[in-house]
């Protein structure tokens, strides 16, 4: 007997970015896009602010897009493969 998936599966990158990112983050993200960086996913923990994770074009570096628009490559987040 198969068990039904009970988690609400959401897209890794929502289509309504302004609902999750500040104006500073959107501005910084568009600047990073020019260098090939992209949003890998947005972590949405319960009762906490969303955390935007960027990846370099090769997918070898992950960085947190902070609320003030800065790019933090020295984060302490644990990210699964």
C-alpha cells in the first residue's frame, strides 16, 4: 500500500519573488544575474523570514542573499545536496 505525500510541495523558486524578497534583494539579484548567478531556492521556514540562496553559474558556490541586498558566501546554513 502506497502512502500519500502529506507535505505541501512548493516550487524551489516561487514565481511571485516580490512577495519573498525586499527591494534591496531584488536589485542585488538582478545585478548578480548579469554574472550568471541564479536563485537556487528560497528556504521558507515556519514563523521565520524566507532565506534566498543563490548559486554561481557552475553550481559550485552557494550564497545567501541577505535582507539588505548583500551577498554572504560565509553563511552557516546547512544545505543538503
